[in-house]
C-alpha cells in the first residue's frame, strides 16, 4: 500500500467523520469556527477553491468538501441568520 493511498484514506475518514457528526445531525452544537465563517464569508470561498483543487487529487475528497461547504452555507442561511434576526 502506497503512502498516498494511506493519506487519502485518512483524509476521507476525517471528512466523513465530520460530515456524520456535524453536517448531518442538526441537533449538535455548531463549532466555534462556523461563527468565524459567518462573520467572514470569504472563508467559504477559500474552502470552495480548496475543494475544487482537491477534487483534482481525489474526487471523493472534493465531493466531501463540497458537501461540507453546502452544509456550512445552509447552517449560516437557515440557522444563524434566524438567530441574528431575533
């Protein structure tokens, strides 16, 4: 087994764990860095660019990063914006 395959498997495991723990379970508390992205939305653009370039390295990692970006955006639009409006 090559070291690159091990690195890809580790990154996929971390991203899959993040998707399962934070993105797909709305009852979990949002991490603090999500509020940083809410205050600085240009960070979401950086994550999208990172997802695009990582998709060239491994498509599954790129797709996982895209899912995370969509989940972060929906958290900001649906949950945090409603909290700010109150």
